[in-house]
């Protein structure tokens, strides 16, 4: 009997997919870099490209979490000052900064689609 919280094929880590099926391309190795908790808090907020797509970014202890409306929350990892990635998908996230260095928009590349979501109050 399968439990309702059993991980599905879609949420299986990419390396696991490659090991189960060598035809599935192995993911690129990306090494996250640490970021101080105060720096993480600057990215927290809500970002929207349309009323149907609202992405919430939350700072937790030593990590950043991202959740699109109707989707599971996922941890995102920093690879540069403004670039992040998700380990459980091929999503790449970048933040646009205003002249003061405050994130003003989120750029999301996922499943072959690129979306720009402006920060909302």
C-alpha cells in the first residue's frame, strides 16, 4: 500500500532519476555557498508576475524557502549574490536588485519557461 506522502517520480532528486534511468541526463553539480541569516531575510517577500502566479520567499534559520501558489515549498540554495537553485528540480532563480541593493524582482527559469515576478507589498 502506498502512503499519500510517498515521494513521486516528479519529486525524486535528479541524480536519483539518472541512477534509475541512465537515459535521464545527470544534473550539473552545483555547490551552494553560505549566506548570513540577515542577508537571507532581505530576499524574503512575495513576488508576482500575474494574479495566478505568486511566489513566496521565506527566510528560515540558515536557508531560503520558495513556494509558488499551489506548489510544494522547496529550499533554494545560493550560488552567487543574486543566483539560487533548487535541488529537487531544475529551477534556477535570480533576484533583480534595485539601486539600493534590495531585491525588486525574482527571475524564475523552470521547466523550459522563464518568468519575471515583481516584488509586491
